[in-house]
């Protein structure tokens, strides 16, 4: 078997001063990467695909949904219907947002109406029931 170690008298080449300074500064090496051990060159990275820009989302559609969710139902209904009209005319995105805002707004308005009717009804029922107790005869005692 042949000895593969270099003789002691063989000179080792000095590294290039510019390459040493670049490596110390954290710069990338200037030499290309070594070939794959299988003889195939490394694959080149793919170019970045262009970003596809879709239609702009209608701002009133977003406002409609937010207003309806936080409880300002009439504002959500109005903004939702205006947004649906604008989306139809301008071809913007956000049809689902505007529709959801309008529907949730109408449900909220119905809930407010039911709550008001139940409140008035409870005042009428309990008010007349309490009114009858106020005519209690205390006898000779005046309070």
C-alpha cells in the first residue's frame, strides 16, 4: 500500500490574505460549492414566482361585520347593504363579509325588538301585580 501522506519537506501554500479577511468578517466564501459526491451538479434554486394580487376587499363589508358583531346592529345592516351595492358595481371582494354583516345585523335588530317587547310586557305584568298590593289596609296605622 502506498503512503499518501506528503513528505515533511513539502510546502503548504499560505492562504490568501483577502480570503482570510473576508472569512473573518463573516462574508460568504468566493469559491463555488463543491460538486455532489455522485457527480451531479447541485440544482440551482428556483426563481421566485410573482405574487398574484386579487381584487381589493370592500372596506364597508368589513365595517358591517364588525359593527354587527359588537352589537351596533343597525349600523351593520346599513353598512352591509351599502357594501353589497358597491361590490356589485365595482367588482370588489368581500361579498360574504357584507352578507354576513347584514344578516347578523338583522338578527341583532330582531333580538333588540324582542328584548324591548319583553321588558315592556314585564313592567305591565309586574306593575299591575304590585299595584294591587299597595292598596292593603293597614287599619288605624298611618305609615
